[in-house]
């Protein structure tokens, strides 16, 4: 009988505590479901088939050594990326702070209290001096998470940290694309500058020859002024291209985050780059490949978890405070038999009247969840459009490049024939001037279209989400810890 009673008491205590433990594992947050992608199931105009190419690490896609060096330098020094990395660390620290609320805070404490009571305030009619020594361990106001409020806040903080990490990867991918595009623009300007400089040299020679002819009376001064007009136009174009190159180099320096040494002509190899072919497959792949889409979904999941915390605030909260240790009127009496002391102070708080604060807080959480849904859907739609735009650019710029190459061949032949007819007296010199002017314009346009086609490949790689972006960034993925 003596043995059975303690066992029965423990069993009843276990049965009483077990439902509380099970309830504490539950969450009042809505079950998360990924919103349906608000885009078509295929890309428009049959631009691609359904077979997706394997994602390529960025070093396998951007194969030029100069470009690789610039991208590496940008990943190390770009301030926007550095800020994104620090935001990840900030979010991880905030998650760690919130996660600690799930566990009790226990601290050691020791204290001394001395007091003097005047003679007229005690029965002995003599002044009394007293001392009290204490030492122990204390539990400070630990909330038992019966309704999953703290767990929901913990989930929201974790998803926010993961969103920060995905945003960091999106910034890194965008940075790679911007550096590659700026490098290609420099390559374009270098090639256009070379064409312009060759044209300037040719027209300076023509101006010298026609000046000599005017001196000997072999041609009119009108022809000389027309040659001079072409020369000044070419010189103006060269100055404009030099200005554009300097500004583009400044922009690249800002992206890289440190001084860039690219003399005129060094970037020209960029227009000879050949990128690996990419097939994006179905739009559904964007949901797993694009880091900005992943960030938007993590923010949506965080907003969904916050609804659980807002719902749990309607229910009572139980907090525990207590300490255990030793106390004595004499320092030597601490830790002796009979000096054990403890306090245990549970408290329960039940919201009765909050003037609508809890109800409006729940409504606010639900509205923010709906806003996160809209932001997620907009991100998916933007990703779909960027891929479709890059595919359309790749298709039509390929045709434009073929047309531009034919146009240069035609204009070069026209300029040759016009000069030949003028030398034989069969055509006015104005025909030669028009042909040379149109040839220069066609050559410049050809270089611009070739660069635009390469830029569309860069844009497509970035729009598909890239590969290996997270590997170049050092901080670990946020994960639940300490639970």
C-alpha cells in the first residue's frame, strides 16, 4: 500500500502534464500551401521546348579569364553584396535571439541584505542590525508555449533569415550579370572605337589628298569641304565613344568595388565569347531555380507563421519564475543543513479587454500574409517575363545579326563601286560621301547588335537563376538550432 500510492500519484501527474506537452507542440498557424504560379505553363510563341538544360556553374558559363577575374573581384568587394551578406548575418542573429525564448533562462545569483531598525520601531526598544545572505539558481519568467506562440515567432524568424540568404544569392547573381554586361559593353565600345579610328585615319588621308588637288586645281573646293565634313563627323563619333567608354568603365569600377585597369582594346575579346546554349524548360522550374522567387516564398512562409502567433495571443499565457538555493543570517551558515530555500511563482495571464488590439493584430497578420502572396506572385510573373524577354531577344537578335552582316557587305561594295565610278567620272562625289557615311553607320550597328545578342545570353542565364551562386558565398544556410 505504501509503495502503490507514490506510483499512483506519479502516474496521475504524468497524465496531467502529457496533454500540456502535446498542446505545446501544436501551432495555430494556417497550413502553408504554395500559391499556384500565375503564369502560363509554357513560354510564348513556342520559343523553347520542354527539355531543360542542366544548370551551369558561372565559371563554366563565363569562360573568359578576364571576365572571371572581374566577377571574382566583384563578389569580394561589391558593397551591395557586402550589405546583403551582413543582412543575412543580422537575420541569423535575430533568429537566434528569438529562438532563445523557447528555453528557460537560468542564472546564478548571490546577495547580501543588511538592515538597521531603530529602537522605537521594535519591541526590544533597542536598535537592531540584521543580515541576510543568500545564493542560488533562478528561473526568470519562462513562458510555457502552450499555444505555439513562441514557436510561430521562431518559425517566422527562421523563414526571414532564409529569405535574407536567398536575397543575398539573388544580389550575387544580379551582380554577375551586371559585370558581364558592362564588360560586353566595353568590348562593344572598343570595337566601335577601332572602326571609328580607322575611318578617321582614312578620311584624314583623303582630306590631305583633296587639299593637294585643290592647290593644283584638279578638284573643286566644294569636294574638299565635303571630305572635311565627313572627317569632323568621324572625329565627333570617336569623341562620343571615348566618353561613353570612360563612363562605362566607371560603372564597371563601381560594380567591381575596386579600381579596374582595362586599357582601350583589352576588352575586345568579349565580343568573341561563346556562351553555352541554354534551354529553360517549363516555367515551373523558375520556382526552384530563381533565388528571388525563393526569397519571396520564404517571406510568405514567415507571414503565414506570424498568423499563428497572432492567434495564440487570444489564449492564456503561463509563465514560471522561481529560484532554489540557500539562505542564512550568517555567511558561514550558507550551504549548511536547514539553510535550503526556494521560491516558485507561476503566473497566468488571460486577456479580457484589449480594446480590439488582439483582433486587429490578427487582421494585420492576415493582410500581411496576403501582401506576401501578391509579392510572391509578382516575383514569379517578373521571372517569367525576364526569361521570355531573353528568349525573344536571343531569337530575333540572331536574325538581326544576319541582316546587319549582309548590310555591311552591301555597303562596303557600294562604297567601292561609288569610288570607282567617281574616279571614272561616271558619278558625282556626293555618291561617294553617302556610301562612306552609310558604311560607317552599318559597321557601328553590326557591332551593337552582336553585343546585344551576347547580352541576351547573359540575361537568360540570370533569368533562369544561374547555378553555383550560393557556393561562392561563405555564410551557412540558416537552420533551426538549439531545439
